[in-house]
């Protein structure tokens, strides 16, 4: 068995990408790590960082081997009420400016088209939209910039998504939605997409487990898949520790993400970058040789 091959296409130069026709292609083998950089006082896991601390943390994650960074200025934890676009930009723009020339591939985690637009102007390369490109303006922004989009499935919106999640059949509904949105994005001129099943975004524990167990159904498509289970509450519920601090869920996170890598995930979004890089390298060596 060979390591899986993945790529994203951009309409502009990106660190590590090479010209591919009229685009630039970033290609990689196996599963790589997207490090989480939250610039939010109310993140469920690692809030309280201002831009200066977040920038220092970003450089630390790069030194630990992060392949990409995902920068967020608005918490999307269950129950969160959001912030204005101006406040979100005040948080993330100094981090983007500080990472110019770092050689990092930069994603911005936002559901606001105006934030995505400014972020891409400031040096971001990828938009991670937890609302799954529901807003046509977000599609327009990504297409105009020639930037890939990560399409995340979320039932409802952050403030209410965990009140009463319900599906007829969660796997075909979620995966069908992702493929439908991917076709919309590509038809509109977005050069590439990532698909994320949205673990914890409007899902019960049973929904999350069903999606994780069926991940191979999603990774069989032509689109790279991102798994983002890091430190989420359902992991604590699985082991009977729902109230334990979020950082104690790193081992459970790693178990889910290693499973995802074995089933074809292209990226995992993680807080514990060093642990993930080491574990993924070890798993790859065991499965495919050093």
C-alpha cells in the first residue's frame, strides 16, 4: 500500500506550491497537521490569547512541524454568540501580518465574507468556513481571490447547534451536503476545496462516531478531507470525563486523528501539533516503511 496523494490548487503563489498550468499546486503525501491558532478570549480550549501571544504560538507550532496554520478570531464553540467583523479582523490581521515571509501556509477560520476578503488581501491562502459556504458572498470572495475553501458541515449555527441535533441518516446527509457544496464552489470558480464533516458542529456523540467510522466513504472522493476533532467535548463523553479540562482530551484526539489518517484523511486540525507530527510519522513508518 502506498501513501495517499493529496493536493490543493491556488490562483496565486503559495509556500511549497509549484506552477500547475495557470494555477499553483500544493501537493503532499499522507496525512499532515494543520495547527490551531486561536486569537480569541473565549475559545473552549485555549482562549485568552491576544495577537502577540497568538503570533508567538504560531511560530512555535511551525517549529513543531505544522504543515498549515488555521487562524481564528471568533469562537465557534457550542453556545457562542459571535463577534463583529471589525473585532474579528482586529484580532487576526496582526497575526497574518506577522507571519508574512514565514513560509507558512495560512488558513483563516471565519464564516464572514468581509473577514475572508480582508484576510486574503493580508496574506491568507485558504478560507476555512465552518458554515459550509452557505453564504453566496463567501463563494464569491474565494472565487475572486482564487483561494481554496474548506467546506465544513454544520447543522444550525454555533449559538444553537448543539441544542437538538437531528438527522434521518447522518452519514449520507452530511457527506451528500459536502459533495453538493464542493460542486457549487468549483462551478463558481473556486480552484480547490477541502471537505470537513464538522465533528461536534450540530451532532450528538452517536452522529460523530458514525461519521468517523464512515470516513473512508468521504475520502474515496477526489477532494482532500480534513478531520478536526481536537479536544472536542464528545471525546470526554466517550471516556466518562465530560467535565475534564479540554487539554486532557489530547490522547483521545490523537486516537481519532490516527484512525482518520489510516482511512485517507489529508489533514488533521490539532492543538497538540508536536504529538500529532510524531504519531503520524510513526504510523506512516509502521504502515509504509520509514
